[in-house]
C-alpha cells in the first residue's frame, strides 16, 4: 500500500502547505511518493526529494502541465492510480481544484480539510465553522484526502535525498486553456505560512487607514497582513488577505486582530493561532472570548503608539 502526495508548487519552489501535507500523509503509515508535475520544475523535484520520509519523487516536466491546470493534472494522476491506495494534497486552491475531480473519476468520496489522522482509514475534520470536529471513516479501497496545512507541522529536511524518477505522459486534449494570471509580489510573509499576522477589520474604516496603520505595524513586526471578510467586502483590503471560513485558514504563533468584532466566520480561520491579541473599542466584542490578551481602546490611538514603541526598541 502506498500514498501519492500531489505537490502544490509554482515551478520554482514547493509550497509550505505541501510540506505540511507530507506530514499528514506519513501518518497514514504507508510509503509516500511525491508527484511534481509542471514545466522546468527540476528544482521543485529536488526540493521534494530532500524532505524526510519521502520514498520517491515522480517528476513530470512537460510544457502541457506548466500551469498545473486540474484538467491536465487529473488524467496524469489517474494514469498512476493503480499503484496507490491514498492520494493526498494540501487544501489550497490547487488541492481544492484537483482532488474533487480525481475523487469523482475514481468514484470515491473525498475527505476534505483534515486536521488529524486517526488511522489509515479514519480522519478528523472540522464542520460548522470549526465548532464541531467530525471523525470520518473511509470504507473504499482508495482514499482521496485534502489537508489543512495549519494543523500539521511542515515536514523537516532529510540528510539524504530520495530518488527522482522522470515520468513521461501523453497529455490528452484539455477542455480548458490557460489565459493568464496576475501575481502580486510582496516582501511580506505569505499569509498561510506567516509566524506573525496583523489583521484588520471593519473598524479600520478605509483602505487608506489600512495602508497608514496596519501595513507599517506589520512591517515593523515582520508579519503577514490579514483582513476580515467585512473589511474585504468593504474594499479596505484585497481578497487574498481574507482570513476566515471563506478565506484562508491560518495558525500563526501570534495573531493580532485589530478592529475585528469576531464573527464566527472569521474565528473559524484563526482560532487555532497559538497567541491571539485583540484590540477593539467594544468591550463586548466576541473576539475577546477567544483572545489570550485583549485591549479595549481606540485603534487609531493604540496602533500609532504601538508602532512608535516598536520603532524605539528597534533604534
């Protein structure tokens, strides 16, 4: 019995979420192979081969899979399906696009967004915005699983590299084609892997205030920037900053929630943070129920004071 981890990458580096998914895959107690499909992705394959616990890396380097479209990746994985009993991917946009299609083609159920492996056939996953943890037992011979990266530590590096096997595959005509993408380059940590996150909510008031108050604080702390759905819907912050049930799931060492009331949808995305600090002028805001530290105050006074204090310590 073997497990295939379908890697999420950008053709130059393996995603941190794939390393976390590897940790989950290894808990199935089966040998784990990693599939790296892309174009000019040899560097990614080499990175994957140096992760602890990997038995083998399958590398498909083909221009047809350059943009890792699900319509390309799923036929490839199906061609390898007879060799494996479990298929794992991180619950990222990539995994959520590929794995349901794979499960449908294999005619099996998918277990989504797992947070723990109980046994090779049973998994825990959150439902009802994380208020209930469901245990799911898979009775089919093949298992298709996506992994909540924040629930598992990233797999460590290994001293010796696993073998890399080049795989040739004739991609069938796809029903979709790549048109283009817009990539926002930032010097800040990526939200799902950041150790510190500063998040703003509706209380920030405007996009200008986000830029004036949240961004300088995040830069001083070396933090990623998050936002509540209310802030994103109001146009204060871009969609890729959204934290919550319909945004990104994060679990940093420190989560600073500023002007966020603490709606259930938002809490579902950040309540597993190791330390939560909340700043809100409403003493009855639900965010204080999950915060380790809370400050009732005007964020327009608190944040400038905090920035000044951090600048003085850095000087």
